[in-house]
C-alpha cells in the first residue's frame, strides 16, 4: 500500500482482498490505533470497523422490554409528572 496526499490529508488505498477480509465498504468508519511495539519490530496499527447506525440500533433492540398486557398510556398522568 502506498500513502498519497489527498488535499491537506494523507490517504491509503486499500487492496480489494483486504477490504473483503475486513468486511468494509464505502462510507464505513474505521478506528485506527497504534499497536504496542515489541522490541525492534516496526510500528504497526490495529484496524477496527466501527458499527454503523443501523447495527448499533439493532444491537440495542434486545434491551427493549415488552409492555405488560395490562399497560395503558395515560396522557394526563404522564403530563402531571
């Protein structure tokens, strides 16, 4: 991979094989963190694909609790609080 100038930033073009292995697509957000150096080995980076909005929403759905069968919303009671 080669680092190239893109405006005032630097960019890396990812090979297709790596994109497929990581399961990333156009618009995905990645978290890049420096990996701990081990001795004289060169510096490296850990890459994590951050979940998108839809994935975060789907992950939160299991937190929903169903309403009880006897539940009834009372607008007056809710407004009084």
